[in-house]
C-alpha cells in the first residue's frame, strides 16, 4: 500500500471535467454532516488540478462553504483512464483540455483506476474558513479589503454556477 501526500486546497481551485447529479451532491452533503469528517480525499491530476475522482465531493464542499478539501495528486502515468459510456473513448490530454475549457462530460462518464492508498479522516471543522482570518479583514488596508471582496464575489459566482451545472436535465 502506497503512502500519499494529502494537500488541503480550496475546492474552487479544482477543475471538474464531469457534470454532477444534484441528488448525489445532497447525499454527499448529508454524509459529511453526519460523519463530521472528510473520509476520502479528492483525486486530481498533479499539474492541472483536474478532478479525476471526487466531483460530487468537490461540489458538496463548495455548497457547505468549506475553505479547503483534502486532495491527492496523481499523474496519468500512475492510473488507468476509461469510460463508462458506450462508444466513448477519451485520452488524458483531451480530458484535461475539456476541464480547462469548462466543457463538462455527463455525470459518471469516465472511470479512473488508482493504485491502493490509505488516508486518515479529517474533521470537518479543520476545513472551515478560519474565524480569525475573517475577523482580521476589516482591520486590514483598503486595498486588501478590495482584494478579499473581489475574491469573495468570485467564489460566490463559482458556487452559483456550480449549483446550476449540478442540476439534472
């Protein structure tokens, strides 16, 4: 069993390549709230941060307002990529390109097979925004405050667009 390095990244930094099912996202939110822990990291491509596994967990984290999620990075040399859709064949480069362009495949279109790895659960409280950082913002300089406001507005827009793309047709 291989030991992986877990990084904590903003879910907004991760690039999805598949749409999500809103019912599944609600289910994941329920699991996270019930467990009060993040038990399975999101797997991403090391360079692009394209989500390989964890689209529903990423969106659940955004809806919950989490500042960070546990992430494990892989390269396509380490994993196998396949499709769950009949007649669909896609390579790693095309998948990453689609993610970067925001062109999402239908839910559960691709299948990534990973080498075995083991991780520990992370308490949900450790993934929330820092209250100290939030309190410090008003005392910061006006330019810093404008940066924080712009960042917050950008994240709010991302959260809204993620929710819109999560709706089932």
